[in-house]
């Protein structure tokens, strides 16, 4: 599920976790009744049902009633971070700028990247999506390839309106859910990856 974005939003990622949701159509069009069963990850959490919810049901566990409206969101899976980011950018008619050094990576992935040990899907993703991406010259080929790496549970990429970032981070911290600011949305089309 993807939603359009607007300029000025902050790009965030959430750590890998699992939530089981039962989602049913609600009485009102465009709304859903969402029943979260459990969340695994750093801490197991339970949530009450959200009846008549409008928005991305995957994000219920991270947001309260005042901060549920994100401007865009997607899960990071087989297309890798940049593949899924390109879907948001193209569907929304915006550009996304990432700060490479702010992106969280799984321990030891840089070791394998230096040896250029990647799954075949990473090369496929790069071939398909790289036309949309410009990389800082300070990033080597292995570092670039990490951003095309396919994931089976790569977390979520969310565009949070700038005025809601503080509340979003506070709620995530209270629940023990890791969140990282990794970039911004802007009007210039395409994806750009910078190194500080």
C-alpha cells in the first residue's frame, strides 16, 4: 500500500519487526477496522483495535490518534530501499534525498559489501532502478549496491510531515520502536543519495 507525499516531509525508516493484522472493511468507504494481534521485535506489544481507521494499517502500532496521517509509506522488501523509494517518488511526483550515513544497516553488511557479496536480486534492482538515482561521488560501488539489496523484512519507509516528526519520534521511542531520519522529500524529481 502506498500513499502520495508532499514536500518537506522527513523520510524515516523503522527497524525490522512483525505485526499480524486482521483488516476488515469498515462501514464508511475508505476506512478499515484493524485488529492488531501482536508485534515482535525488540519488545512485544499489544494494541487495541482501531475501528474506522483511515490510513496505512501497517503503521497503527507506531502512531496515536493525532499522528496517524502520514504523507507516504511503504514496506522495504524485494526492491530494496531505493526501489521502494522510487515507487513513492514516481507515484507522488516528488524527489527524495537520502543521507547515506543516517541509513541504518544490519551488522556485518559492510563486510560482505566490501567483498561484493550480494544476492542476485540486488543486481536486478540496480539495473531496473538506477536510472532514477544520483549518488554522491564519495559513495563507492559496494555502498551504492547496499541500497539496492533486496530484503525479506527491511522495515518501513515513511514520509512524515515535518510538523509531526517530533511527536512521531516521541511515540516510537515510548514504544521501544527504532526510528531513523534518513532524508527529506523535495519537489525535484528523482532520488539522490548524499554523504555528509
